[in-house]
């Protein structure tokens, strides 16, 4: 998900777990920090744009490594903010202070009074980050170092206000009210956002059944089927079905009158895949995209496209591999092409409402 959403989720989770044990702003601050940490891997340059893509959301998003990092981060935070916290009145100074040179067991010793609770809070913040990322289509390597399989449910778009806004509202309410009512607002935001994720998965399964029936009716024997929401919502869904030689794009809105999908076919570059599929760059994208990719000649250049993220004909991850005769020996460059917002947003809005339209790819000059 986007950085703002991860910050909002981290803050909301931390505030919910810490509760009245520390000041709300401290819980929100460190939740935001921990919610951001896994994505710092985006600043690592692996020397190749395809490696940069497939190595994002790898070790930094692995549940094992994040679990190991949680107590270290919690120790640091608990040492910085070692105080009873929350909304309780501070206890009167003890009449029997600890002996000189020792630590008062009532203070939590060297670990800090709130260390166990910070540990739980920050561990949950760290692991919910990749788990939320897994709900998008990109691919998150949760089980590194045991496997580099990119887990991806693909039921939410990378930016979805319907998921993010409840988290922000709940966290802001907790910061402003600074009482139990604020904490309840925060908890309500977490519940609503979680229910939205459950809704998105249920809607995805519903659309998947309709898409498969539509493929069968159209006589398309698909090797793979991708069902993922169009930008910023879970009402309109983008569908991609692949065969050995083509990929078919379609859209289905939950507001459509008929439970059917109109498919538009595009060449996938079957001959080029057969000739260059063994090249490391092509093989990496083939594995990372789980087969949703294409190869085609762009003049004298071989272009490799991840079909999962974008709208035909504009894709976020398209790579220039060089001339077909020199693939593997020339540097790879990324050729991201964003959709024409002036055309795409009105089209998406009209299609979301159930209006029958020609796909953007079919109408692009």
C-alpha cells in the first residue's frame, strides 16, 4: 500500500495496543515510524531496474526478520519513553528508593517499564505492514529467506481512500480527544478498515466466478486469470486472462446490469517468449508476475511488460531489454507509462457506474 496508508495503519495499531499505558502521541509516533521502516528498501539500488522491482518487498517485508527486529525497536522506544504514561495519575515518589547502583524492579529494570507492551505493539505494526501489502497485486515475499515466492491477493488497489480514511479519522480522534472516547474512535477505524479488506476479498471472489464463466462462454482457454480492482475502489474490477499467444483485458463493475465480461484481445508475444523466456530478466518478471507479462518488439527494441499494474496500453512496469539480438548484454531501462488522467479518470468513473464503454486500450490512437 502507499506510504500514507502504512503510516496510518501503524499509528492506529500502536495506539490500540498501548492504550492508556503511554501518551497517545508517543504510540502514534512510533507506530508511524515502524509502519514506514519496511518500505525503506525502496531506496536500495540493485543496479538493475528489474532487480529493483523484484527485490522490493523482500527481506524487509519477511515476517521472520520483522519479528526478530521487533524487540530491538521496542527496547529502544521503551528506554526513551520509560514512564507510566497514558491518562493515569503518576504515583507519589517512593519512600523506599532502590539501593544505589541497582535498578528498581518496579521500573522494569534495564528493559523499561513498558517494554513488553511496546514489543507487542511494534511487532504488530511491523508484521501488519507486509500483510496489508499482500492484499495488493504487487507481490510480497513474506517467507524470506525460505522462499522468494511473491504472495499477492490482489483484492485492493495500492491507494484506496475507503481503507485509509477510517484509520486516519480514528487516529486523529485519539490524538485530539486524549481519552477513552478517542481510543474507541481509533478502534472503530481499525474495525472498519479490516471489514473493508474482508469485503474486498469477497467481492473479488464474486467477480472471479463471473469472469471464469464469461471466459468459458467466449471459448477462451486461459492459462491464468487476474482479478484486481481498478484504481481507488473495489466496485470496478480489471480482469486479465492470458493464453500462450494473447492476453485478454476486460472490466466488470458490481453495478453492471448483466453478469458478463466483454474481452479485448492483444498479442502477448508468444514467439518472443519462446525465444527469450530463458533470459534472466524475462524469467524474473515471469516468476514475479506469476505469468502475467508480455514481450513485443518496439521498433528494434524488445519490450517486457508486467500486465498486472496499469491500464492498457499504459503500464507501470515496462522494460526496454535492448535489441532482440543483444538481450542480456545491454543495460535494461524502465519505460513506465502512466495513463492519460484526463481520459482515464472519466472513463473509470463512467465504467464504474455500469455504463458499457469501449476499453481504453481499444480506443487509444
